[in-house]
């Protein structure tokens, strides 16, 4: 890891960085000894080639980070995100390529991981912040701010081993952000703590960014990345798949996720029909999205008209059927995005024996591009007929959408109120 002098705004430069690991511990130790011996005699380690049981955790990754920028890092588990952050922070060295860092760097890779459990919170603040580059005088000046931010004043003189995981996480975050670093490396740590603490974290990050701090944010929640980062990296199995504007990167990431293990065929999900002896009266036999002409949509478009179509096979007449739809975002924290029932809309559904299709028209499909799962049930009163636990579908973009949780249809106008 080296410093550089060319671009005064450039804080991190990663150039064709690769890192390999060995799946077998004993073999890994042997390779380590072998590499050390080669270096001692001035030999070549052959870092660019894989040996038996080795694999690339990262392969030829390049990007730059400038002052005040926020870069998102997305990808499935095992994609190489944490490995990349550890290389940037200097915890491990790359096998090939070069990483250049300017300024003070604070890694928030595992909050509280560097704390000594026997020491008190007070002692750990001094130890942790001194490791991050502050003098004893500077720590003393910021000590009270750290305690206030973490919200653990009552336990500051108790050993950290008596802290809950949330308390240790809050203290770790407070230490890192109060050294006022040039670069913050954040690995999923914003998911810890209660909602009030998370809001406080985002507010602090916004202030640091205004002061010029840049950061790299790893999160499996695309909405967090969309709201914080202008640009993002998408890694898959150690390789850089896409690097650029966050909305474009997230869109490709989620579309790739939707192709993995999907249960639908060209946008339609078929369910096995039950014999009448096993039916409770009404069975769901297929699910799909359709356009106004009745054509099946492989993926509904954000902001465009779509019909959610639930085909049923009914063995009896139902006068007041209730269809419920609960939609969650699969690529985030599985949070529920939308919950709709025909009963809450005062729309009792009349079903006659035979095959019927229940349609819910959505004039403007309001979900943002991404990967979703719908739980769909049909019942009458407290009597449940059938339920589908997961109908996975992808929403694609038809136009530029805002960085929100849903698409809001809108019109703009200027109304003259007369002269001043």
C-alpha cells in the first residue's frame, strides 16, 4: 500500500487488484511457507496463477475514490466485498495489483471487534482511537462526544465484556466517526442498533461527507445504497461485473438475482391442481402479470399499467371472497413493501364454480426496479381456501425513477396567483 501525489482529490486508487485463497488449511500453510522461502532467495511467487485448491477471491478489480464521494459495494455473499475492504484497510495484502491510499482511514468492518473485553469502555475508547491515529490530547477533547453519541454513559466504566452486542457496536461506530477520517470503510454495520441510533449514524455520515470524508458502503439492502451512493461496484465471485452509476449497477445486480432459482416461467407461475377431495373450495392454479391487451408480462415495468392475475379453480360459489397480496423486497432486508386486500378496498369478489381469473389493475406499477416476492391468499371471512407463499417477480425500469421505495405518479403545474 502506497501514498500518491498526483490528484489532490484522489483518496483511494485500486488498480487491477487480485487476491487468492486456499480452501484447505494445511495446504494453505504449506503454500505460505513456500512463498516465504521463495521471497528469501529472491524467487518468483507466481502470484498470477492458481495452485491446487486455490481460488480467486478477487480478480483484476480497479476503481478510484475521491474526496466527498460515496461508493456502494454490492454482490452476493462470497462475492469478495469484505476481502476488498480488508485489502484497502491494510489488513491483508493483494497477490497482484496495487492499492494507493491518502489520508486517515477508518475501517468499520466489524464494530467493536478491536475492543479488549476485560478493559472498560473508557479504556477501550483511548486504546481504539489511538490505534486509529489520534493523540491522547485529541482523544480527551472528543471523549465526551463519543460517549454521548454511543449513549452508554452509565456503563462507560464497566468492562466491555458486560456490554450487549448493540452497546459494543454503538461504541465502535462512535470511536470511528469521531476521529474525522478522510475515508470510512463501512461493511454492513449500519444494520446494527435500534432505529434511533441508525438515524443518528446517517446524520453523522452526512456531516462527515459535507466536510470531505469519502466512504465505501457495503450493504445487501439496495435502498440504502441507492439513497447514499452515487456510484457503485457490483462484484460476483471476485470479478468486477459493473462499475458506474448506482441505479444502473443495482438494476443489473437485482436482475441477475431474479434469474437465479426463479420459480416462474416467462413471468407466469403454475401450481399443481389438487383433486376435489383435497380442495377447500377454491384453489389458486396460476399467477402472472398481464398488460391491457391480456399479454403476459415477463416483468412489469415501473410506472406502467399492469394487471396482477390470479387464476383459480372453484368447486363452489363464493359470494364474498377476499384476495390478499403481501409484497416483500427480496434483495433488501425482506421488508414488506406493500399489503393489499380486496376486502379492505370494499371490493367483495363473487366467484362461481369453474375456472375464474381475479385481476387487480394497477394503473401505475409503483414498485421500483428490483426483485420481489408476493404472498397471495384467497379466503372468505375466517375461512381460508388457498395460499401461495412466494411468487417471485422482477420489476424493470421504463423511465428514470427517483431514489425512493416506490414510484410516485405525478404531474407538475404552475398556477398564477396574480402580481405582487
